[in-house]
C-alpha cells in the first residue's frame, strides 16, 4: 500500500512563525497544524498570545468556527451591536466564536494571555477596520 502525505501522522515542534498566518492588531497567532505545516485541509490549530492591555480590531472569521482553550491570563471578546457585549475566559476555560460573528478580542488586564486556538476549515480572518 502506498501512503500519501495526508495518511502520515505528524509532529510539529513548537508554534511556527507568526508571519506565516493572518493577524489582527493586538493578537499574535502562531500556527502549528495548518495546510502548510502538515497538509491539513479542514483545521487550523495554533497558539495565540496577547500582551497586557492590548485590543484587537473588529473582525470575523467568515465560515470558520473558532474555539480556544485558555492556558494563562484572560481573554475578553466583545460582540453584538456596537461591540457592547462581551464574554471573558480564563485559565482552564474554553471559548467558542460562531462563524460570521463580528467581534473584537482583547486583553484589558495587566498580565499577558496565552491560548490554544483552533479554526475550521482554516484560519480565515476578515478585518473590518476601526
């Protein structure tokens, strides 16, 4: 039996260069499992960090579902009319952002935050400006 790249398990050591993926102001997304690193076609998995007191710009992720698991610090996600509503997640908590949901990710706290971030089908980022 001949195996193809898509049939071989992979280990990616550490997060990859942030320049290899789409970014929004205030957040640094470092890819891990992507089309480029392992040939993934239905998931993007990486690490996201934000310095203290950082705020991103309004954006959404098109058709992509977004899930995060917070490792340290806290992340706040504004959404809704005029981005007046928000949810916060801290260490040990999962966060979900549905597709096509305009939002702003931020870290209005005095410590950095780090989270594992997954998107499917890919790391789609559509910046809305601000």
